């Protein structure tokens, strides 16, 4: 690794542990942590109690305000879209790092390749 890259890594304090922690924030995020259940049974976005770690898993928030012209009554509507980072990629990366997945290497001759029916 070039010295300049190693210096930047050292300055930023990047370690395997810090990377695993960031992956865990994404991999173990649960949409229930960002919402609350109303007495009507409807689930609404409520991030008021989210921690900094939970917010690290949020990829996108889109807020759209518009008027609903359903009949005579016009009402203001706010639609919120909350998108979390993908769990699968983060979980697979963590699994690889801790040795849960062993990738089989295949030779060019095809040895080790699965048999064809």
C-alpha cells in the first residue's frame, strides 16, 4: 500500500473494527426503528428517537408536499419516503470478514466446477 494511502488511513482512524461497525449499522437496521405504530394500526415514519448509529443506515429521505383535491375538500398532504441501505451486501461483507463464507477456487481446467447434469 502506498505510504500516502496508509497515512490517510492512520489520520482518519480507519480500522477493520470501525469498518465492521459501519457495516453492522446497515446490516442490522430494522425499519421498525424508524417508524411507530398508531392506534389505528397504521405505521408512520417517526425518526425522533433514532440514534446517530441508526441514522447511519438511512440512504435516502424524500419529502413531497402536495394538495389532495379529492372532491370539494382540498387538503395538504405530506408523503415521506424512507430508504435504508441494503442489508444483504453489508451482511455478506461482514460474513466474509469473519470467515463464515468460504469461496471455492476453480482451476482453469474446470476442476472443482460443479458437475453438469
